[in-house]
C-alpha cells in the first residue's frame, strides 16, 4: 500500500478554497462535500447489492430481510456497520446474494428453497397482504421501480423498493422471484468526475485515492439502480442441477412480465429465485445521481400552501401593526396627557383597559417552575429543528450517508442543552423579579423533562419495535409557523390585558402551543379515516404513541415562541408606564 505523503498547509488551504468556491457555483458539488466520494468500477469488477429491512406503507413495523424464505449469500449473511441514525430509523443493512460484474449483462440462477413449512408459507402470505417491500441497495443507492399511473395514462410513478409479492384476483398468493435489474453507469468525462477534479491539485493527487479507481482515470460510477419484479414459474428442466450464479438461458426468464404471475406460494412447495442484470450507460453524472430521489413532485401544491400561509401571516402582521401603531400609541399618548409627562402616575379613575393591570402583569404566574421548564425545552427543540433543517437544506447531511439526518439531529439536540438551561433559568429569574434562588432545580428539570417524556414513550413502545420516515419547503414552513405563533400569542395577550386580566403568562404559552391540539387531532383523524390498511393493534399503538410525543414536542416549541413574543410585547408596552 502506498503511503500518503503529508499535504502542505498551503495546499490544504487551496483545496478548501477551491471547494468553497465550487460549492457556491455548483449545487451538486456542494451537496457532496460532507464525506462521500465516487467509487469507480473497472469493467469486470465485482459489484454487490445489499438488502435493507422489509418495510410497508400499511404497517410501521420493519422486519429483517431474511425473516422470509429468501436466498442467503454464499458464506452466510453479514451485517453492515450502521450509524446511530440508521439504527433509530429501523435500517438493518445486510449482504445479499445479488452480485454482478461491471458491464457484464447476465441472467443467473440464485437458489431453490426447501419446501415451505406451513407456518413459513402463512408468514409469507401475511407479509404480502401487508404490502411489505424489499429494499435493495447498490453503491448506497436504493433500488427504484416505475409503475404505471392508472389515473394518468402514459405517466409512470417512481417508488423505492419492490413488493415481496402480490395477491391475485383469484385469492392466490404469488411471490416476485425473478428480478430484472438495470444498473445505470456513467463514465466520467476525461476519466474524472467533477468531485475528483475539485481535489486533483498538484500536491494532493497522490494523497487522494478513490476506491476501485486507477491513475489512468479508467472506470465507471454507478448513477442509478432500477428493478422490474416478476413472478416466474421456471422450467424444472432448465434449473435442474443449477448452482448459485449459474447462467440461465435467456428463454428461462422470457416470461418476465410484471402483469403476469407464476410462482405461487403454497405450503410444502419450494420457491425458485433468479435475476437478470443489464448495464446501461447514462448521461447522469455522479454528483447528480440523487436528484431523482430528492426532487419534489408536488411542488405546485407546496407553493400554493405556502402562499396561503403567507397571506395569513401578512393579515396577522397587519393586525399587530394596527395595535402597536394606532391603539397602543394612542393609549400611551393619553396616558402622558394625564400626568405621565410631569412624572406623576395618573389616578386610577383616569386609567382604563390594559393600563389598570400595569402593576400586576409581571407578577409570578401559577406553577412558575413548570412554565420555565416547558419554555426552556421548547427553545431547545425549536433551535434543534431550525439548525437541522438549515444544515440539511445547505447539503451538509448527504443522503448517501444513511441516517445522517437523525444522527445530526440528535447531536445538535445534545449540543443545545445550554440553550434550554439558559432560557429556563433566565425566565425563572425574570418571573422571580431578579431572585435566582432555586435555579439549579429549574436547570435540572429543563434538561430532563422532554428527554424523560421521550424515554417514557420509548420504554412503553420498545416491546413492539418502530420505524417511520422526507425536506423541501420545511425551512419556509418553519419560519411561517414561528411567525404565526408569535403573532397569535401577542394578539391574544393584548386582548386579555385590555379586559384588565394580568395573568397572561400561561395564556401566551398555550395560545400558540395549542396548535399541538390540531396536530394531534389530525393524527387521530388520519388514523381513523385514512389508515384503513393499518394492521393490528401493535401498529396502531406505535402510531398513537409517536403522535402523542410529536404533539408534545410541537406544543413545547410553539409555546416557547408564543411566550417569548408576548413577553417582548408586554415589556415594550409597559416600559413607558410609570407606577406609584
């Protein structure tokens, strides 16, 4: 192995500067800065696909791929090293028997299983009923399939993975036992990808070595992975005596038509698996290979919803302007006319509305510790959400690094512990009028409250497993949510003060935090009216548990926004009012 020579500091800075400049010039190049690089395969070099957990849109429970009677690879199944985010998302990546040679089209036999025991056959049919999908991965790319859109003839819908099988109209179950795989490859122009070109400076060319590559620039990169699943009844004579990866004649899989099924699932009957692979050269470059997975198909709908929200925000902002610029200024002017300018407080009979509670608005609210803890946790959650979405939008959480989003989110949450403690203790000192006694108790509770709630929920659900899992306009929607919560809370706080009610603290928190009720209500509505295919009480319990935790997180974050906005408004409002 060639030893890498140390890179001069000047060269390191030059490479960093080039990467920074190119990141602003090319979004695709910027997207792949965090830790991914192209693997280049020479013709004939081996490629190995991996399998992830079986997933279903009907059930939220993932299951290992080899929990069903599929072919295992030669040498046994090995687990891939996974990040914390992958584990939390329910990913279980393992080796598979699907192996190919670069640019070599082939049709191969995989295996003939033992006769299926009745329990195994029933389990396979149950998974087919629950619409479980197989998720293959090649060079970190999930396999995709294209299905005809019945509502729009000539239009195909792209989805990741493929079903385990299908239940026919006659009630029989069929397994997809033959895969038509297409690997899209790209030969970099001049033998170099854009990502490599950025790094190939004079001093660094010997230091940076790409797996599977060569100094002459030969090789191909994988830029796409597609599948057409078929259910084929193989000719017994064609597969007799075949071993794994033995070549099958092309006619053996000639009946591969997704609309025609053949391999029936029955007890005490074996299953036969095979595949064919074709390599197609594509014009898609390696930095752009994730575009097909990340593009937003419903962008028009999102823009319409965002424009609708902007109108609501503008309307609420107009109401605030009326309150601040007209009503409040007029009231303050009248206050000054009745003695404020002379340094004397007006008499009680000369005051009305919110001015009557000038001496009460900053009284300590009921349950101040709980309020401070909830606001502190809300600040932490909100800051985590904004930071995570911002980093993801800027491309620092590459989809090529599976689980990076969840791992980054948890890391940011841990780092923002100081934000929860500071916000909670600062508010505690404020409501106590400068007395900081008991701040350690508040800080400790702020650090443990939401994680404790999450621990309780996860402990309750830990016996039934989990998984659920998408960005685009999240950053804009987050900004709109914060603006609406602050505006609504300020309006309701002002209305309460106008009727001489000084107890605005909790009202301000729940005025915006009550959006969690809508979130939970919609989750229940979706469960009752839309999730008809949800199978069993276990899936329902998972759904309800996560919905409750999500609603709690929404309440804390939005409540913190509302109280902060109302506090700023009340402070501004009463800063000009003089007390006796």
